[in-house]
């Protein structure tokens, strides 16, 4: 039989025993024992006197200030401009530059380190001349005509004075009458007189400007003295024709009256016109003479309007057709983009406004064939054929006033309307029909037969631009 041994109980040694036995422990063990003592047993750190702390902070601040002063570079040592060696090199200007969307003449000139005025002068442009994507401008070289013109200006004046048969200049985009006169060394008033023009006359690219009078003396003083007496007697200068005149591009009423030796007020009265009336190339005017019928009983001169009053068998109100003719005359007088340039403008506008470019191009092709000068009897204007009331709607859609005579605004108006119709119509066919027939009319009457044909044409056109 086994019995368990009772565990021996050792009494806990007293503190004096531990103190006695530590004498034999290594120094490392002693240090650990010292760490294990309560924190209260450690001596408290002595506080730094307030005066000494303030002195230390002042010294640190002075050291920082000295360091900063040493790190600053004197302003006199900094150059005012970058040395040439460190400046970024600018690309050499090409002889010819093709305008991209968003370009300006000043930006193009700055890109190649050129003077804006020099680029304008090189290309016969003005500061307010409109440029278009795809247009080519010269950046280097010299103008073709001015050098020869400048050297020959004296010859031109001499030839004009001696023979009375001046030269002819063909107007280019961006030309002004004052610039033409200056380049050829003649007075602006002489150019006005030789061509029957005035300060309000509009000139066109391709128009021919005479730079010398037929048999009129070139000396301004002689002209100034003889003009009043020469133009007074109306009977002596009554036209040999039937008393009518067909207006040509660049004509003004004052110029016509002066050339025919009659007063402007008589021409206005005989044709029931006013100073603000707009005249058109091809329009016929009555030239009052000695045997002219009294103005009170004379009928208005027959005119050949730029825009007819009927379209597809429908006759439009006279006021609408009159506005259409005025807009047509303004567009004919203004430089506009080519059809290819308008195509790019429409496509870029559609992409920027989130409209399928092929759809916008299909509308522009169907409406005008990309012709910005197109105006219909309904007064639908420009490439997108937008009528003024729709133009105001489009202005509200985009949040700014749109000028339908401006090629970019015209494209914006048309694309804004297309976008709104697509977003608010049940399907694409209804949206297309709304552009032609009107959204409300389509909703009330359905598509007319000609509207259905229009929708089919837009769909067919769209495949051409995908």
C-alpha cells in the first residue's frame, strides 16, 4: 500500500533574507531588480528655471533667422529674364499654315514667335476678319502684289493722269477700300468716285475696282472744283437709255445718282425708296430726267428679287419674303466658308454637342448642300435652314443669342434643335419629321406625304456620312 507524501511547506523568506542573498547575484540581475522597483522611488527631474528657458528660446530663434538670411538670394542677383540658352526653343514658322478649329491669328503668330500685325499684313487681313478651319495663311515670305504695287504706285498715278485709263484691282477676302487705295497710292475719295461707291458701300471678293477714272482728271483739287458744277445740270447728263438702270454688285444709290447727273433725292422719290432702303444686284431703278414721269404717278421699278416668293407651289407673305431677300443680300456680301468647310463646322459642332455627326450632316446636306448663303422664301437661313423664330428657340436651348448669318452659330442652332427633337420625340423618324414639318404639327396631324419623303431622304443621306 502506497501513501502520498505530504508536500513540504517552505516558509517564505523574509525581506532581510533577499537582501542578504543578492550579494551573490551578478550585476545584470541587480540592474533588472532596480528597474522593477516602483516609479515613486525614482528621483523627480529638476525643472528648468524660467529665465534659462526664455534665454534658450531666444537663442533658437536667432539661429533660425540667421540660417534663413544665409539661404536667401539677393534680388539683384536674380536675372530679369531667362537666359537665351535656357529659353524653350520655338518651332521655325512654316511658309504656310492651315487654320485649325479654335485658332486665332494672334495665337498662330505667338506660337511661332511672329508679330500679329505682320501676319495680318502678309495675308491682306484685318483684325476683325473671320478665319475658318481649313483656310491657309502665309507665315513667311512677302506679299505677291504689294512690292510691285508700291514701286509702281507712282506709275499708276501718272498713267491715270496722263491717259485717264487706270488699272483694275480684283477684291480679295479681307480687303477694304481704304487699304486698296493706300496700297496703290491713290486717295480713297478718288476710288469712291471712279467706282460710284461711298463710305457705306459693301465690296465682295472677286469684285473689280477701278483705280483710275475714264476721262476724269486724277488731280483731286481739279475734281473738287469741277464736280459741283459738272453734276448740277441734270438735263445735260440724262442717260441715253430708257431712263432705267440695272443695279450691279457694289452700287449705291448715291453713286448711281452721281454718275447719272441727278440728285439722290430725285432717285429716291422716283423709285419710292428711302435712305435706309436695301438695293440688290439685278434690281432696276428709274432714273429721272427731263421727260421722266412725275414721281407721284410713277410706279415702283420692276425688281428681280434674290429670293422668290413661292416654293413648292406655296406663296409666302410679302414681309417674310422681304426679310429673306435682305438676309440673302447680307450673306452674298459677306465672306462665308466653302461647302467643305461648312461640312467640317457642322460635324465638329455635332460632336461637341453630343449629337451623332452623321445625322447632323444628313440634315445640312438635305437642307442646303452645306451652302451658308442659302435662304428660302420662308426666310430659312444658312446651312441648317433655320427660320428666325426657330433661331430664338435654339438660342434659349443653348443659353446665348445666336446669329443665324454666322456660320458657326447657324450650325449650333440647327444641331441644338436636332438634339432637342431627338430627346423629346418618341422615335428618330418623329424627330426628323419635326425638323421639317414642326413638332407640334406632327403631333397633331401626323406626317404629311412630303414629310415622309423628307424623313426617307434624311435616312438615305445619313448613310453617306457614316
